[in-house]
C-alpha cells in the first residue's frame, strides 16, 4: 500500500522512529507505536498486518522483498515497563 496522505492522529508519543542498521546501512526499520488498532487501521488500512506501507516515491529506494513484523509494547505484553 502506498500512502498518498497520512493520518498520524492515532500515533502514540510524538513521532515514529527510523532506525538504521550500522552494520548494513541500506537496512532501515520504521518503528511506530499506535494508540489502538483503530488508529493503525486509519493510517495503514485493513491489511496492516500483512501489507507493508510505503510513502509516495519511496519504492525506488527499497529492496525487495519488504519484510513486515509487529511487536507488542511492554504494556500490551504485560511486562513491567521499569528497567
């Protein structure tokens, strides 16, 4: 899915992060936390679990296949958040 407009209203915190793998700089990860599943669906669509979302014109920079993984936050997983 390519986004032509963004709906960031349900993102938790102030932004999404982009992580660059220092051992392989061409490998990046977008990390975001959403208020709830409805907010995520508003942003990425019903197929958010299986279809990576890209930004307009981003395709030319991406290698195939795109990998998509999801994680639970500590709070969702029932893990204490103090470290």
